[in-house]
């Protein structure tokens, strides 16, 4: 993960990939962003972090993941590591009409919101990407202006 970090007490935690992980990390990130004086514009950071952490939880349930929040000049970088070698896939967004709307069994499993997370991350970040790690796993990260 290419980060140009300020020496600022980054947040770097390992935790269990559980459904409670996104909420817990949002709370910890809120404290850190307040400490850095960056809390007033932090809603995009929380949403990006929630999406990335949720993807990791779905990818490797009940395994260890790692979450990092690093301050840069005018931005923060949110990174989430998971041990899976499967790369994230962005579903293409297509414009739909009412005639296109049909029942979707997958929508019942994820509240109908599945597949929108990575486009949201792309829209809210100034830069984002995936970096493979050795011997396995990857960092999925996004830089968000604050």
C-alpha cells in the first residue's frame, strides 16, 4: 500500500472478520479523526471504511483482518487487509428502467444492496486500489480527501 504518511499515530488494528467489525472500526476512526482535527468532513471516510471492511468480512468470515487509517496532508487513507487471494470485482452499473426490475434471489440475502460498495468507494475517494501481499492476501485501500 503506497502511503505518504505523516508521523501522526496511525490507527492499525487486527480484528476478527465479524459483522460487528465495521461499526467498531467506525467508532475507533471517529476518535482518531477528532484527535487529528479532521472529524468535520469524515462521513465519506466512515462510509468508505464500512464498505471495505464489510467486503473483507464477507470474503473471509471469522478470520483475521487488519484495518489501517493513516493521515496524509489533506486526506486519510483507509486500508483493509484480508488473507484471501480473491481480488475484488466491481459489478458494472447500468441504467435501468422499471421494466428491468425483476425479483432477484441474491437481493434477499444482502438487503438488495450487494454490488454497490466498490462503486461507492470509487466515487468518494481520490484514489483507490488493491495491493497483493506475500505469501497471500491483499490490501484494499482508498484515499479520501478531508
